[in-house]
C-alpha cells in the first residue's frame, strides 16, 4: 500500500446546505500530529479570509526541504556526536523489554491496533490542571509518572524505559511547516516504591528536560548503535505515551469542529 497508494487524500463531504466536512488522511512519513494542527489552523484562517473577502497571503510557506538540509548538517556535527554519546551511555545496559501486546514473538507481532477512548469529565480535567498549577508540575510529567508506576506494578520491574514523543521543531519556521519532525525518545526511569508521589513526578519531569536536550538524535540510529555490542537487542521500547494538546484558532463568522480518527495502526 505504501508504494502503490497516494500519501495523502482529501475528501469534501456535503452533509446538507449548512454543513460540510473535510476528511483528510495522510501517511505518517509526510505528516505528524503538530502538522495536522498547523494545517487545520491554516484552513481556518484561509476560510475566514475568503468569507470576509480579505486578500489571501501570497508568500510561500516554509519548505520542509530546509529542514532536511538542516538534519543532514546535524548528522555531521559535534552536536550529533554529543547526543550519540549521551544515548549510548544511558542505554549501555538496557532494561528489560516490555510490551502490552502480550508475549507474541517479535516476528509475529502485527502493526494493527485498537483504541479505547476515555473522555475526562470537565470537573476532573479542571482538577488535574489546578493540581499541576499549584504543585508547579507539568501535566505530561504527572501522566508519565502515573504510567511508570502502573507498568512497574504490572511487570514487577523497577528499571523501565517508556517511549514518548517530542515535536523536534526548533525554529519559528519549523513550527509552521508541514512534515514529519517528531522524535521518538525512550525515557529511562527507576521506580522507587518508597518515594512519595510528588517527588517522583518531579524526578520524571527533570528526566524529560534532560532528554529533551538530545531529542534530535534519531531513535533508529540509537538502536543500531546498541546492536553493535548487543546482538540480540530487538528494541528498547514496547510501551509509549504521548500527550498532545491541540490549539485551534478562533473563527469569526462560522462554526467548526475538529476530530482525529484512528487509522487502525
């Protein structure tokens, strides 16, 4: 399918005279979650200008080609060497591999997946935000710390590596580009069952900041580096967590809703 199908598709669905849906799907090789947010806001802004009969922007959007060139330079830089050293030292002795997909062999594991959606009540969501503000912690650190504790109890292991994702967009231009930027990062934490919860959340937050400085190093290169000395290593992370708040522009003169649909993989 990847080689014989288009990498993107747009469909315009007219529900009735006052409601139209734009359905868009993309291969992950050309689009990440932030890009979907960027593209959605561009469409909102353009539609608003058309309704108001305002002039449309004529300057070209930032090109992903500039990012490719920047990444090529990074692979030859001293920064790349420092990042490589950081990651290879962190996982010189990797923790046990854990997956929520059961005990199937690596060769038999499928990329197909299922999704269960749980919507927090407005009260619970607000309670979590207030708690994080009062304790001066990030929501992602709170969720990640809770996840580490759950996985530790499920596996009876303390040394865990759980994957997370960073936007990997350093410049203003990159924040406005469409493309695949996101970095997969394995964050390694030792869960101390005797530590109090808030202390653990803050330690997870500090580790997140530490690895963020080295987020440009490609995950596939890290695994390849480690396999030079650890021939049986298949992967570092079988469990990942993502926190991605979407921020949509305000619309003047029309109403809209957005929804992300699960692809099945």
